[in-house]
């Protein structure tokens, strides 16, 4: 038995047992309504209407009881829809997010500031970790949203929405030889020096190492850390040349370091936001997604509420023109 069949049944009764009028009211075809009525009667093993040729001449005793219960069922369906709508629009609750240090330190402050203005009664919980640690939190259902870059193989339980692209930048002390180059920086230049960069994901090939490998080069990565602030510390110590995310540039760097553009040296990275497939998304949750991924339109946001598979998400955002995030929070440009 389907709710649609009960809806058709009530439409027939409410339109004077006229199947054609019921079909018009439901914006469907008369044969379709007749077929669903026949299927319902067959499933119940009951005749709900008296027939006069091809027309309905009255309601049977059994039909009266079924119709009365169908009205109660459809009333409860409306109540459930109303409850769901109220729940969706609630402005109180919690939102737990797991992300990397770079996102938490350089990207999320502006997003969270605006979110707090819109939803002062929503409690935000922010957890930081590596991609592997974030995946563990997802598996334990400790969080609602995850924000990370790459490592998609770790997050099969999430629906992933692409958010923005970013490139890497090179940081060196002002007296470093790379700061004096008379040509555009190349990987052959970089490979001559020890490197300090982010912790590599244990799952999959590092795009940074892969860029060197394609040219037959072997980088000397002497130190890795989870966040750009630690990388800066060791670059200042002279441990090596720093490679950080473009949005992790700090204004204090200009005091004693040089930032060198590295666009094109490494593959462009894509940061995404993901949520559990079994989640019922509330309005404030979707607003957070849109604040983090401002390229998402209101129409796409509404459709996101109803998708349940990654292929549907991929189709929804297949032609999305992701912005490119630059050297500081809020510095975002359209993709070329």
C-alpha cells in the first residue's frame, strides 16, 4: 500500500466519485488513477466502490471504513510534514565540525563570525585533526560536518560538496637564495633545498611528492607538521624551505620572510565540506554550508536537502565554478 494510493482514493471521494475530476485535481491522468485504485483494491482484497459500468456508483461498507482510516493517515502525514518543517527551521541546536588546523585558523573565523550573528543560539563545536583523525570522528558519529582537502577515500560515509580551490606558496627567510632568483621558481630550484611542509596523508599519493616524481626529482622533506604556524617556526630556524597553503599566508611573514608564488608547480587542491548520509539537515546547517561554500546557489542548497547519494551531489555541482582562495581569510577570487 502506498500513500499515493490513499491520496488518489480520497481525491475520488472528494470529487463526487468522478475519477476524471480527481485526476484533473491531482494533475495526473485518469487511467493512472484508475490503475492505482485497482491495485489498492487487489492488495486489500476488498471492493471499495460500487460500479455502474465504467463509472463509480457508490461506496461499499468496507470502503467507508477504509476511507475514514485513510483520512486519519493523511492527516498524520500532514502533521509529520509540519513537524519536519518546524524542525528544519529551528534556530537552536548544535553543530559539530571537524577540520584541519589550516581551515580552523585561516578560513573558518570569518565563516563562524557570520554564522554566530545569524544563529546566536546554536552551539558550535570545532575539532581539529589530520584527515585520518577526522575520518575516525566521522566513523564514531562524533561530528556533523567534516572539512578537509583530498583524502576522499577516507570519507565514503559522507556526502561531499566541493567548496574552493587553493594553491601552495613558498616561504623563506629574506636572506635565502630563493628570495634572490632572477626567474620564476621551478621544482628544480626547490629540490636543491630541504623542505618543511604539512604532514602527508597516509592514504593515497601526496600531490606534492607526485609533482617532483613526474620530473624524476626526489624532494628532501626534512620536517612535517599539521599547521602552517609550526612550519613557519622551523623555517625561521633555518631548518628548510616552507611550503604552505595559499590561504595560510600571515601578514607577520613580511617582517622577516619572503613569500614566493608557486601556482602551477603543484596540482591545485580542492577543499570540501561533507556531511553524513543519514543526517536530516536543518536550515542552520545548510546556511553554514553556503557560508563556507558561497558559490552554492539557493536552488542548489535546497536540492542538497534531498539528495542521498554522492552521484547526485556530483551531478548537482558538476558545472560549479569553484572560487580560488588566496593569501588570507576572505581573499577569494573566481576561477579563471
